C-alpha cells in the first residue's frame, strides 16, 4: 500500500512540475491532494507496521518451534544412524565370537579325540577289559556323522570322567576281575590289582605274579618266574582280598624284559639261521687246525745245548760214527738236518750248504702246512656273516611288506637276528687272524733256528779244516 502512495506522490509532483506553467492556479489543489495521499500512505504504513509487529511474535514463536523440531529430527536421525552402525559393529563382533567359538569347539573335539586314543594306549592292558567298551563307544560316536556335537561331547566326557576316576582308584590300589595268560599261555580268570604303574594278577592257584602286556596278545601275560614264594604269597593275598602288601618293581617291567633277553651262547648263535652252521663248522675246523699246528710246531725241538758242538768236535776229530749217533738222537727236522750234515761233512762247502738248504726247504712245507686254511677262515667268516645278514634283512623286509611297520619290537628282533651272523663271523675271523699270524710267526722262528744251526754247522767245520 505504501508503494502505491509513493508512486502517486511522485506522479503528482511530476504533474505539478510539468503543468505549473500551464495551470499555475491549480498547484495548491495538487499539493493538497499530494499531502493527503502522503498522509494516507503514512497511515497505511503505520497500519502495516502495526500488523507486522503483531504478526512477528507468532512467526518468531513458530520459527522457534520449527527449529526445535528440526533439531529433534536431526537428533533422531543421528540416533538412527548410530544405532544402525552399532548393529553392524555388534553383528561383526558376534560373527567373530562365533568364529572363535567354532575354532575352539573344533580344537577341543580334536584334543579330546587325541586324549581318548592316548588313554587307550597308556593305561595298563589289564584295564582295557574294563575301559574298552567305553572307549569304543566314544570312538564310534566321533565317527558317526549323524551324531550331534553335544552327543559327541557327552561320549568324550564319559571317557574323561573314567580316566579321572581311574587315577583316583590306582592311587590307593584298584581291584577288578579279568582274564590273563597264565601257564602255557592259557587264558585264565582271576583278579587284577593296579597300584600306580604296577599291575598284579592272581587266580588263587599257580597263575600269580606281575601282569605285563605282550604285543599281539588278547590278554596280559602273568610273570611269576624268578619271584620268591613270599612275594607270590603276598600277591595272592592282595589279589584275593584286595588288601595287603605288594612288591614294587622299580624298573617298571624292564627287569622282566631284560630277563627275557637272556639266552645261552648256543641259543643266541642258532638265531642266525642256516648260515651260522657254516660259520660254526668253519670255526671248528680252524680251531682243530690251529691246535694241531700249535702242537706240531712246538714239538720241533732244538738240539740240546752242546750237542751241535759235540758233533762238530767228533767230525773234526774224524769220529764220524760217534757224530752220526749224536745226530740221530735229535728228533724232528733238526735231527734230519744234522744227519744230512754229518753224512756230507766231507763234501765241498758249497755242496754241503746246498744239502743243508735242501733239508731246510723240505722242513718248511711241513711247518707251514694248513696255515693257509686258518687265513682262509679269517677272510671267509666275515663274508659268510655278511651273507647271512643280507639274507636275514631280505626276509625282514618281506615281512614288512606283508604286515607293515606297526610292530617295532618284531622288526627290531628280526634285524638283530639278521646281524647275528655278522657278529659270529667277526668272532671267528678275529681269533683266526691272530692264530694264523702267531702260528706263522712260530713256524718262521723254527725255520730261522734251523737256518742258524746249518750256518753254525758249516762254519764249525770250516774252522776245523
């Protein structure tokens, strides 16, 4: 409204200015109208201001309300966005926790499975008769794909509880019935008593002693050999009544194992198979030859002190018959040597030396005979032992091919038996080698003494000529 008044005033002024020259007398009228219009415009402006002032307060209040609503909506929006973000974070956290618990679940399941397997192998074999059904049930449950995790855990926990109960029982001693292998490896019924790592068995009769496991056997073996009657009586009383004093094997069964390994020399040798017979036969022949050669070489006696000089004195004095009698009184190769020297003492020196050397050569084969056989034994015995070992190892590997490597004790015993032939081959070779060297040395010593005697004989004649 006030804009209209201003326009009217402006138009009036313009008309008044433009028409002043035309209608000078009407200027007052125009001024009055302009004044009136200004007053009307001012009045209208005042009304408008009053109206604005009246409407400003509600509008400010409404604006304040709208701003508050906007702030509330913004807060609600932030809460919604925060809640959504929190839900995303919580979901990721829950997923991480689920993944951790799943991994823990798998780890515990595998740990319990390993524990069950180790439990069945570490307890005494006599206890398997009591625990075997529970262990088999747990293992079958683990292999059952239709069973739930809770069912598998329940079966595993039963085994765990049984193992804890077992520990409590064996601390103070635990008695239970079962079967064992008694005399003649016959299965007999009786009572077991487990005290710590030690197991005892008694049937009230002759099958009393320590209970020990044996590979590939259905029941434990009763070991009562070598145990004093007092100890056997104590074991019988304890297994019958469940109370008493029991012996403690500080070696935890190793003493029995070592006792089982004890064997005679012949039993040990016969484990070597057919090759050992050849080695032993060769050793026996070499021993006979060595004994024979020892007596043969030691039986070659040197002439008595002064006998050679007496022969030389008689020959130099022309008493050949007396010298020949003295030479014939000497036995063996030395006697043959002296007789030949006396018979050819009047020959040339070179011829006499040839005759004596011929006797020396004739005695050498007799002294050195059969020594080559002893040397042959020393060289052949290790080779025969190696042959027996190779043959035994081939048999062992054939058994591995058929039965596998599950039983390490059987494999080790097979390998040890295969090595017996090499062992006895060395037992035969080393003494044979020493005997051959000793006898050869003794034979050469006798030949050296004969050579020394022949030289002394020749030199003694030459000095007297």
